[in-house]
């Protein structure tokens, strides 16, 4: 949990939802819940740190109303927060979707993408359009079942079936559903149809002290812990064996103040909790896991203090040229530098402070001229002649430079020393 949160009671009254006749007044997409003081005290006692079965995962959802540059993506990564990103409404892509999904992908954040269907356009056609957009197929798809606009109705049961089954035909994962219990009941009645079997992300906003909603994860967890939303506990939709455990996320406020937003972003943020342990939620619902490190071909210079190196790390490697305490090794190694594969040709990094210099190379080649190839101490014919490489000898090229004083492209053949050969005009053949 973050230790940066400083709850501040607002000095102005926020927009109110009229609840005088109905303590669970409804707006588009969510229920409101106003618990009694007794219920809150009971909840706080029941959800102490010692009795809570697990720490609920933290979830935020973002959309086009977060201007570019206002989300602190590094904060979300550091605090292990799951991000659920809007792809758009109907057949219209969200104006911030690509930027947001790319920021999440840079950090390999756990992601769900969500979409609001629009009954005024073809349901099947809009799903097909959405699944043609970048990255949509890479993530679990959440069907956000609410009004797309204030003057447009929610999809009906028939349209829901078309929508869901088209998504299932195009996605690698089982989709999930975001909505409120009352909207789902308005669509399906008292029970779900037999074809309907999805995980649920239920919206029910809870008053902390009326008319103020909860603003922070910690405050809400202290009272409600890992409980189901009250609307779900009493609903006929969620009593049968198929659906009783289907609610896996609870969106408890749209007035959150968690500090993952820079100045200029929305003052109010949607916050949700996972109702499964983080490991199960990521594996069984979101289908996310830590990525396997992709190995890539590098040449490694093992410098002095070779005896301090964890030799098991350099397994299955061909050692050669052991001279004066230095040795070279070639093989496939995990990329421990944090750099992307596209950056490997410009990356140098010391790994583990054990004297291993990772020096990715561009390519290997053989000398193809019968007279051999001169090695110089600079990338031009003005460089001092150091030695010559014989015909068919193998060299490694770490970088290339165009000379400004001769017509050659020069290749650096040592990862540390300034040793160069003219590699253009057929002087070498790549292998």
C-alpha cells in the first residue's frame, strides 16, 4: 500500500446524487450504497489486517479524459496496480487509447481493455472493427454494459448475446463484464441465460460519510476488505453455482484521490478492488504473467576477477581466448540490461557488478580478400596500422561508421579497444 496518501476532507460539497427516497439511488452504470454506521463498525472489526484472508489487489481504470502526460505510469508499476484501459465506444476508438496502452506495454503492466457497445450501430460490425485496432487481441476484453451516451439506451439481451459471442469468436481469452447489478437485472431479469458465463466487474459506489464517497484504497479496505458488493450479496443473479463466484472486481468509487495522476489530470478517479488474491486474479481472469526474459546473441567479455562470477549463469557457453585474467565467451544470455531487443546494438551494461560487460554485436563476418584485412586504431585510412587479419579469419562487428575522408564503411572489431577494419566494398562476407 502507498504511504503517500494524505486524505484531505473537501471544503466544497461535491455533486450529489439524490437519495432521499432511495438509499441506493441509481445513475448510469452504477449503484450507490449508503451503509449504516453500525454496518461500517462491524465491517471495520471484521476486516482487520489479522483476519482479512488476503490483501485485495488495487485496480484503476483510465480513459480519454486523462490528458496525455497526466498519468504517473511509473507509480502504477511501483505499486503493482492493475490498469483497465478504455478502447472506445461503439466503433469509435478512444482518442487516448493508443497512447495509454503503449505506456502500459512499455512497463508490462497487467492490463484489461474495456469497451462500451453502442446499440445505434451494428453490434457485430462494431466488434469486428474494434478487434482490428492495435493490441486489442493481446488482452482480456471487458464488455462495459452501460449507456454509451445519456440519450442512448443500454444494449438489450439479444444484442448482448451478439456482442458477447462475436467477442468470443475473435478473442484468445474469455471476456468479462463490467456493469451494475441493477443494469444486468434490467437486461436479463432474475437469472442469467444458460449461454451467459462470465467474470464480473461490478460497480457499486459506497458513501463513506454521506454525501462523500470513498477516496482511497486503504480507507475502503479497512471497512469492506474482500467482501462482495452489497448489491451482489442479495441478488438472485448471483446465487446459482455458475455465477455465485463470478464477481471478481468491485468498482467502489468514481471520486478516488489516489496519487497516480499528475497536475492537469482528472481530480476524480475510478478505483476498484480485486476480490481474488492477486496471483489468482492475474492468472485466472486477466491471464497475465511475468514475461519470460528473451535471450539474444551477445559476446561477453569476462574481465578481471573471473573467479567471482557465478559460473552457473554462464552455462552452456563456449569459453575461449583466456589471456591474462581476461576471457571471452559467446552464447545466448538473458537480457539483464533492461534494454529492448531493438536497442541491443547500442547497449553496454555491467551486470551484477561482477565484471561482466555485455556487448551486443551487429554481426559476424569472415575476411573475404585473399590479401587479408588491415586493422587500424581509428575508423579511417588515417588510423595507425595495428596488424592484418588473414583470409577467411572470423571477426565480430560491434558497430559501424562511415568515414568522412575515405569511401569506406568501417567496423569496430573489439568491444573495448579502438580496432577497426574497412568492411565495405566486399572486403568481408557476413556469416
